[in-house]
């Protein structure tokens, strides 16, 4: 339209131009210039409006898709503008903000809430602010958290006209912080509830956290805040004063060594803390240079390991004694057979010569020597638990009272004998002769350990050996026992000697003053009787032997009961003599014939059973230890089962 008007104007001027005066031409020129100026002004206004519209659209597009909001307020802090994307999550439209203050939108109590009061003070003072975070939504359950940045606005005269700024949705940030705080709190609670000590040191070796269990490893610091203390100081304060009393420098060296190892790569070491407990220390060097440490009290484990080691040592000792016993028993059995042949033949020779014959004295000396050898083999068999026993029901106090009278004469006046015998003691089951021999042997050893005199105490008591005791003593069966203690005030023994005292032929006495079989016999007798022997000794403080014998149950024969005495002379009864040693078997057969019996010989259990099947036998006389699957005891049981009258 504007272009059409200009074209008409130009044509008109050209058409009438020839008839106009110069003044008219000037007037027309001025009129045309004004019209052009008006037209150009209209064009400029339209361009400005269009640019403003496009700029506003660009601003709205950027605000909408940036995820943030822009806002403006007036001088009374009421919103005049609030635009941007993501407003749907607020369940509010921009108009919900316009005309209202920030605290009116959120329902905050500016007067009583110190955070909002401080924010309001900043606004009233026209101060810029950053990252003011507030919640939008119901109290206690906000739906969104907004962080606001604002800058005050002033007009050309310097008058405050409001604020302009941006707002950001930080709901995810707040939730992440809350989750992190909950996780941290949970982690701290978990660490604090640990029975193990936990600690973290920073890259400057200063403690930044530890739990209560860690403090307990340093009793003097349980009430002290250890955070910020250097590792070296914590270590020093955890050491008992005078750990190395002979040289304080050793303690400093010990600390220096631990400090130098503290920065090593991850490792695990054992330490002993001030109160004597053992601690397993595990530490890990983290990528950021910090050190995480874990301390575990392993005192109970160390104690259990020591007990296990002791049990293993006891087991090895028991196995060694068992092996020695098997070897000794086999040798003693064979040697006993040889002595039996010698003694038997000497007996026969003695019966063939006159008592006045000079040869009789030679035979007697040989017989006495052979009997001494037999006594040694008896002790070896006792150690190997192959000595035939005659167990009876015994009242221990009565047996001890009887043997003490003999001991007072045997031990001499330099040895004081004291008795401490418990009342209402249980009866026991044992071979009284072997028990007397064991007590006599122990008393004699005690006398030798007190060359200048001393005191020997014999005491009795009831004892119950439980499963815990049995677990640490592999040869013990839990149950009720009578304990007989023999205690002296002599020289005592070292641990190395105690470990070997029950081995056959082991002795600490001078050559010629002991065979080393006395304690072996005691050991074997106790084991064969179902009992147990324990030794407690210290060098210079004497020794205690404690013999445990099982409590008697049922109707075990009473000690001292009279057995029927029968004449050894036979009247033709058939006796089956079972012996695997030919020489000894010949001696037995010859003696039985001389006594008036009709003996039948067998070289083993299988032959004996075959004879029993075919002949009527009055008495079975058998060796106990024989080769083959059936020994003498098993043979006797089978014979009684199948031929009850034998």
C-alpha cells in the first residue's frame, strides 16, 4: 500500500510539473519528504516489534528446553515473571507464582523459620544471592526442591525495582544426598556395631574415624576422641608402659618398625596390645592414599591353637608310647617265654638233686637270676598293658593306710609322710597288688628326689573328668574317678624330663641305681585299669603324681575276700595246655604230669578248638598272647560259651 501511494504521487507531480511556479515546486518537495519520513518510521516500528517478538520467542524456547526457569519480582518481592520447562512436575502453572512471593507459594513461615528469615533479610537488603534451596509441596512430604539464584534490579535513577534470576530443579540432587546420608548413617551404624575394631587414616596418617571396638584395644583412650591423632601416637599410647623394661629404646624401635610397615601395601600382621590380648591387624591401602584397618581380637583363637598344639603333642606322645608299648610288649613276651623255659627246667633239675648237693646252690642262684629277669619282663608287660591283672573292689583309703606303715620303715625318718584322705570316698576297681606296687614305686622315687629329707603327702579325692578334660587328654574317658595324689617337696623335674619319664628304661638316676621301668609299670597299670596318670612338676618345687582310677560300679568282688584253696595234686584230670613256644610247652607238660594230671598239648588256638571238639577236657590252661586271629582270652571265651562245664 505504501509503495502504491508513492508511485501515484510521483506520476502526479510529473504530469503537472510544467505548469507550476518555482515556489510551488518547493512546497511540493517539502510535502513529499514528510510523507517519506512518515512511511519510513512505520517500517522501523514494525521491524522493532518483530525483532522483540522473535527475541521473546527465542528466550521462551531456551527457557522451556533448558530445564531451568527464569523469574522476575517487583520491589515487594512478588513474582512478575516465572517461565521455563518442567513446571508440570510442580503441578503448578506460571500464573500460580505471578503476584505472590516465594514464601507465599511454598507456605513458609518467614517469621519463625531462621532459614527463610535470613533469605528475606537478604532480599530486603537488596543483596544478590546464590543457591538458596527451598521445598515445594506439602509440609513433611515436599514434591520438589528448587535452588534459586537472584540479582537485584535498579532503574536509571538507582531505585530498587525488584529481582531477576534463575531457578533449578534439584530434587534429584537432594534425594541423592539423602540416600548418601542414609547409606553413610547405615554404614556408620554397621561399623559401630562390629565386634572388630575398624579405623581409617588419611594420607597424612591422621585418624579420621574409628569405632568403639577399636577404642577398646586402647583402654586408656576409651573416653578420648582419637580422630585427628597420628598413627604413631595411637600406637605408642596402646603399648604397655615398660613393654621392654630392660631397654626403653627397644620399645621405640618396635614402634618405628610398625610405623614404617604401616605405609606398606595391604597386609595382615599379629600384634599384642597393652593388656596382653593378641590382635590380628589387617590394613588396606586405598587408591586415594588413605588406609582402612581392621583389628580382630584373636586371643581366644590363639588360646585354642595353643590348646590344639598341646593336644596334638599329647596325641603324638600317646602314639609314641603306644608304639613303644607294642615293641616292648612283644620283646617282653618272647623274653618271658625264654625265662619260663629256663626257670621251668631249673625247677625240674632242682627236683632231681638232693638239697645238700653242691649243684643245688648253683641251680638256686641261676633260678634267682632268672626270677629277677622275670620281674623285669613283668614290668615291661605292665607298661605294654599285657600284664595279667586281678582287679578287685578296693577301698582306696584302707589300702593306702595299710601301705603307709610299710613306707614309713622304707623311706626312713628324714621323710615326713602326711595323709589327706577324703571322707566317703568311692570304691575303685583295680589290682590291689599292682596298685600297692605303683604307690611304693612313686614313694621310693620321691625319697630319691629328697636326699636331704622332705615331706611326702598322699591325698585322695573324688573327681569327675568331663568331656572338656577328655578332649585335651586323648586317653581319658569322661566319668567318675578317685584321684590319688603323691606329692613331694623334692628337686622337681623339667618339662623335657616330664615328657619322657614313662618311657621304658628312661631314668635320670645314676647308672646302677635304677632300671627306668618303675614309672613305665605305673603308666601301664593305670592305662590297663582304665585310669589315667597326670604329672605336675617344677624344678626346685617338687612333683605331684595324680593317679585317676575309675569308680567301682556293680558287684565287683571286694578286696580281701577268701578264695577257696585247692590241693595242687591232680587225680588224672584232663588239662589242655595251649602254648605256641615249644620249649615252654614241654616244660608245662612235664610239670603237669608230675602233679598227677593228664595233659594234652596244643600249639595254638585252632588246634585247641579242634581237640575240644573231639575230647572231653576238664581244664583249659592257655597262653594269652599267641600268633593268629585268636588269642588266649578269645579262646577261653569260646570254650566257656560252647562247653560251659570246662
